[in-house]
């Protein structure tokens, strides 16, 4: 299934994308795509529905983040060998973990705001993993059974804040609108192999990132298992699993976002995001 949330910011409703590309309203079935609604039992019930029996959503509503009420927004750094190389950093022996503030989350096509005093706002297309049930001390072999689904994430980053303003990376990762998620939450039964997905990102029609999840340093199952050794993962938690090469910081000369720029990014089978960059 391709699940989504539609409507005004803060008042999104749950929906389902049918095979004709129409949005069907799931409000009578679940209150939101969050928490326990992402568990296997509920997803099984939704999968059994006849989409044509659900109300058809008319017009062209705003698409919100595909997960609501996210508890943790966890990111994995330097998880592609070629991206680590372009960043001038060594590959880690264990997954590098950092967090984005959940207030950074926005819809996949919402405007992206360049924060005040920014000089190096950058892009990163990433595979997002949404947890479907409580996960603690899970083995790598069982880890993918704890996934509700997958989505596209743009892990936007202000590199000067991130690298030169002291402390952890969170300063450069958590600006408002720096976490577009969606458009769809594609349930795990529709993703045969999360390690075999093509991904790309373009700015103003120029393709900067053109990679695939098969070049991850730590695969999705390893990441989930590793995280669960240090913290429990809850339904609706989002894990952003790292980016392939081609970020602005890696260009020669370095290239960063400015108001008026247009981004397009997508992952095979998971949909496409489009964002306009504006001044914050």
C-alpha cells in the first residue's frame, strides 16, 4: 500500500493512494497514520479494504508528511562510502547517529526555508524507514519485520551550522522545514529489497545525486538492530539512513541552496518530492 496524509498543515487526514493514482480518505478507518496505526494488525486491516469503497478525495490537496506525531527522527551519518569520501571523512566502524528535531518535519512539496544567517544550506536525498512496532534489542535477522514502511526523506543541512558552530550536528540539521517526508509511506510488503533502490536529487533541473541504496555502508537491518541496542524504537519513529554522493558541499566549487531554487528528489517505488526554496 501507498499511504499518505493530506490537507492543511496541522490538520492532515489519513489517506490511501489507489492504483489509478487517486487519493482515498481513510479517516473512517484510522484517526491518523501514527503510532499503533502503523502496526501489522492495522495495516493488514487496511490492506483488506476495497479502495473503491473509500471516499474519493477531490481536487489537488496539499500532501503532508506521510507519518504523523513522530516521536524520534533519527539520522545515520556517513553511511555511503562515496559520500564520506566527498566529505573528507573516514568511514565509521559503527553507524554514526544523530537526531533532527521533529519540528523540522514538513510535507514533501512544502517550501523549504533557508534559515536566517545561513551560508551553506545543502540537500541530501535519503531512504526513510518508519518503525511499525516497539523494537528493543532486535537481531539483524528480525529487524526488517519491525518496519511499517519506507519513504523519501530530504535531510537538509546547514553545513556552517553543522560543522563550525560547536557541539553536535543537530544545529545544522534541525531548522524548520529541513525534514520533508513522503509523499507516500510504502508498506514493507511492496518493497522487496530496501537495499536495491535507485535514488536521485536535482536542483534547478541539474542532477547532483544519482545513487542507489546498494552502496550503503550499513544496511537497513544493521542500522535498526544497532539503534535498538541503545534505545527502544517506537511505532512512528523515522530513521533517515544516509545519502549518496553529490551534495552541495562536495561540489567544486561548493554549491548551496538559495531562495528561488527548485529541488526534485525521488527513490524508486517511493515517489517524488518537489520543493521551492524560500527565505526564512
